[in-house]
C-alpha cells in the first residue's frame, strides 16, 4: 500500500521534495525566495524540537538528581510531604493516593533488588555474566547478518529496477530486523532490574536506529557511486537517482506507514486474539502465556523510533511531520484500547520520574543522530539537477551564502565574520570558560548542600545528646 501511494499520484504532490520549484515567488511587490524558505523552515522545525527536548531533559535531570541524591530522604518526602492538601475532588484524591503508593512500591522493590544483587555469590555472578556474554555474542552475530542483508538487498534492488521485490523485500528485511531486536529485548527481561533497565533500553534504541542508519548508508553509497564516470555531469549517480531527495523521502514515508500498519496489525491480530484465548480457553499452554503486560519501555521506544524517522525525512518529505501527527493521534487511542481491554499490570513497577528523564534523553539522542544524515545531505551531497528547489546550486547549503551576497556590503562582512575561524575560536574559548565556571559553581553548591544536611542531622540529634 505504501509503495503504491508513494510511487503513484503522491509522488508529484507537495508531499515530496521534487514538487517544489527553484523559482522565487512574487507576492505583491515582495520576492519570496522559495529555496531559502524551504531550507530555513527545516532548520526552524528541527531547532524548535531540539530546544523543547533540551528544556524538558534539563527539568527531568533536576528531578532525577534530587531523587538519587539521598534515597532515604525520598521516603520521608513521599510519606510526610507527598500529599497535596489542595485536592478536594475524591477522584483526584484517589489518583494521588495510587500514585504515591505506586512510587513507594517502586522504591521498595528497587531497594530489594539492590540488596539481592549485593548478596549474590561469586558463582552466581559468574553464571549470570557468562550467560549475558553468550547471549550478546549470538545477538551481535544475528544483527550483523541483518545489517549486511539490508545493505546487499538495497544495493541489488537499486541497481536492477526490474526486480519485482525491489522495495518490498528491503522493507521486510528492515522491519524483520527491528522486530527481532524487540523480541530479543523482551526475552532477556529477566535482566530488567532498575540499574540495567536504562542500559537495556539504550541498546534496543541503538539497534532500532542502527537499522535506519544502515539503510541510509546503503542508499547514499549508491547515490554517491561514481564508478565508470556515473557522476561526471552532476556529481552524483543521476542515472539511478535523477531526483535522489525524493527517493530518500519515499523511503522514510514507507518506513513510517509500514510502522503504523504493523502497530495496528499487532493490536488487531495478536493482542485481542490473545486476550480471547486466555479468557475462554483453559489449555495449560494458553494459560501459561497469560495476558499481555503493557510494557511502557517498548511502547515508548516505538514512538522514539517513529519520531526519528520523521525528523530524518523532514527535509526530503516536508509534510511528513503532519502525517506523523495523524499517525500518533490514532496510535494513542489504539494503545489506550489495547491497554484497557487486553493488558494486565506490569509485574515490576517502573519509576515514572526516572523513566521520563531517560526517554527524553533517548529522544534527544535520536534527534542528534538525525542531524547527521541531514547535514550530509544538505552540505555534502550535490543536490538533484532534475527536481527540487536547489537544482541551480551545487549543494542545498549554497543558497545561504548566495542569499548573503545579495545583502549590503557591511552586513556581508559581519555575517561572514561571524562564520569565520577568527570568531569561532574566541567563542569556543569563552564557552569553555563559562562551562568550567558553571561546573565549579555546581560543585560549590553541592558542598553547601552537604554541609546543610550535616547541620540538620546534628540539630536533630542534638537534644538526644543532652
């Protein structure tokens, strides 16, 4: 379905890069520079996402830092100062009560797990670490084969466009790799204790995003394949990719649509049938599987994966964020229905504050990783000469200096000076000095906090001494 739409009537619409023209648009007496607007709109969208994520991550880091500073103080804060006395609604009070109970259960379970880890014998540690090494070696070997298969199928399908499995096989391999990684994460969830949850989730995110990276690398290796003078006229493989930006946009569009279809298919053909079987079938094997647990980490990582695809495809498919908005609006209600009607509570509670901070950091890392292919596409690979708003420029970035050259001479000198090494080096030194000052100030504040905490302990124990 996604292949038919992306290579059918949608290919010549505003959904993809190739639809936009290089000519400036006259609005009344004002000249609207469409290439410059196209590039700056992409930069503005990504910059707003980056600033918002950075702000939320800093807020989460502060909360996480306060919690990790003194775990025993956290119990006192929740028991004696956790209740909001402004609550008057019974439903809100019940929800707040459950939230406090859940946080206390999480704290106690993490403390119990830390104690259990500390009591492990050397033999148990050796057995666990050996099992982890063995599993990781097998998984790395399987993933290496998946990545190589993605690369080889991409190269083969692009070189021989007559092959009927051109796009479908590539998509299936990418998705098979992704969901095999997810299954791997679920099968080793006995490692999913608090200190290891973040490491495990980070590994799952890396493996999911790595499949996108392999796909993009294989595409760009074909786009930049200049053997046999393929790139001599245009600087890229124009015979295979006359409009390579639209081709990359179609790949990101197909990945997003396929991900949406898989989410719906899992809900309709896996989750609900499993619920019916467990409810109405008394077989021991069926009851052994039981109801599905709603795993927050896997569901959030799916969102991060889809959002990273959206960020990468923004430049090549400008309307992809709108499609992602509609997709996640529908996915939210699908997941809500699945959660309410087919799932049971997780056996191990997950701390909300720490998890929120971790997922925001992972989302921020996904955005930073998305900058890499976008930066290479905009500043390094020659722009298509057959389509798009940058067909008159060697690269998409050249529209910036070309526009600056139209400014007054004094403003040109200022702008070029701001981008020169003479300005960048002093700016870097000043930023380093500010960073060292902030680090020193933070350490001083920590020492003051420790001294105040010691004074509070002395004041509390003072009357008992006399």
